[in-house]
C-alpha cells in the first residue's frame, strides 16, 4: 500500500467604461495573475477560514440601533482616475460599533451530515446544491468569534448554539442537545475576518462602482488564500463603510458555486437573548460526539503548557500507531472511533508503515482559539520521512482540561 494516506476520512486592471462584462473580465484577469504564482494543488481540502455551521418564526428584533444593508444590482464601474478613497481599515473600525448581526443568503454545504449524526431520515431538500438560510449572531466581548448563534435553514431545522452546546430543533419539535462547537461563527465576520483577509491574502484586488438604482458608491474586493485554499468576493458600502455582501468559495480561484453567499446583512448594537430561543421542545435528545467524549483524549495537569500537552499526546499517539495499539489510537484521535482495527491497520500501514517519530515541532495557533497546529516528522519503514501537520483541540469538560487530536491538516509532505 502507499506509505502515506489521510489519517482521517476527512481572490486589476480597471480602465474601462461601464459595461455588463467588466466584472467577468476583471475576475479573469485576477485568476490569470493568481495562477502564475499558484504552484499548489487547488483541490487539497483544508479547513475553512470562516465557519458558519448548521424554524421557528421570529417576529420582533429589538435593538438600540439597526442598520439594514442589502446588495443591489446593476452596478456601474468607475474608472481608475475617479476612484474614491477607501481602506479596509475604515470598514474594520466602522463595524466595531455593532456587536450583533443578521445574515441571510444561500449555503452550498450539504446538510445531510447533520441528519446522519442525529440518526434521522434525510429529506431531499437537505441535499440540494444550495439551500436558503438565515442566521442571527452575537459576538463575544472581544469580537473575535460568536458568543450566541441562531441558524434557520429552509424549514429543515433551527439551531441555536453557545459555548460548546448546540440545540437543533426540527419541525416535529424534537430537539437534539449536542456537545461540541457546532454552528459557530469563527472568526467574527467583520473585524476579525477582514483583518485576516487583508493580512493573509495572496491576491487582493479592489474595484469601485456605483449602484445604478440608488446611486450609492460601492467597493468590491476579490481576495484569496492559497494556504487556506479559499477565495472571497466582498462588497462594501462606501458611505457607511459596512460590509454589504460576501461570498466564499472552497477553492482559491472563485470557481463553482460559493460555499456560502450572504446577500443581506442587518447590523445591531446588540441582539436580545430572546432572539436565540427555540420553541418549547416536545422531546430533547442528548447527543455526545466523539470529539467531546470525556473518556477520549489526554487529561492535562495544572501548570502544563499547551506545547507540553501537545508533545505528550502526540508522543503517545505515534507510539500507539507504531505498536498497533489501535484502542489507544482511537482514544487519542476520537474521530477514528468508528474504524475497526483492520481499517486502521490499512490506513496507517504495517509492513511499510511508520517506524519512528523523529520530531514534534512548535505549535501554531489554528483558525479557532481552542485548536493549535503541530508539525510532526515521522519516518517510515523504508526510510522515507514525511512532515504531517496535526490539529490538537483543547477542551474543558466539567472542569477537567484535556486535549485530543482532531484531524490532520492538508497532505503529508515528503522531506529529504
């Protein structure tokens, strides 16, 4: 067998008069420029930068201040010499005044996995290419991620989430309580996300235009991240500096159907707690996911640093792989809980499998605060060495701190 397998089945040129095909041509120019420098495999699956994860009627939204902004078309593009001054930092600053947001649009991620997890029959609508959704979110005090979220999806289900608890309610009022970081907005899609896009984008292209119907000035951004294998298109209102429209693709080339397309945004100073309520459930079912099973992972003693904890769990994990101790492998990497010994044997290999853990590198912060990325160098029986990045998740379950290996990040890389 091959010695390396995945450990877990796991965004110018503007010198034109306004015309309908300008937007398309600009995008082509950007993609061509990007492809000259892109030497990576565009199909590598990597974790998302901004995550929104999966109805009761909501009739009242009480807030001290509300701004409603929706995208409108057509757009007349502005020649380079007449472009107004704008910087993304202005939008970041403007958005700091709003701690809560309402979004609506379309999501292209299939929702069937939710039904599989909850052992419910999958309705045909859950497997449509795009599904309409609404979301209400309130930021934490630092505006780094969501504190509370309510997510309603095309009459399929409504979910609310806070901390490490999510409640998913279906039309029959059956409600599922799931432990885990579901339906979370991380990073927060205004200040935190925009900071990331500006600082980490490989391509950043600005385009200016006027809404032909309202006469309002608009700014359009195309940007991408090769490292995250993601691309974005964002529209800002020049007067308010606020984000109006946002799309994200699961590739670095703006190709295909966006992963999500947020076409309406309402900004609030604060959303009341009542917004995040569900109907009275007829039945509540408790679900514990493997990643939050208190019997999985490695307990962390007081005073232990994150680096030390990572070294402890990874040393134990790789030794278990070498020894063929798959019970320990499943305990430390609970995403493998449903795999048999035979499946793990074939995944990791034996005759040409891993023979030595060479080095555990220095951790790096992941996309979310509770997850870090740790590089590991391992050697195989036939002498080849590979660098494998693993995601380590830190947990606090009933006061006990622990960590688990969540999954691998990207593909292993052979090193000489």
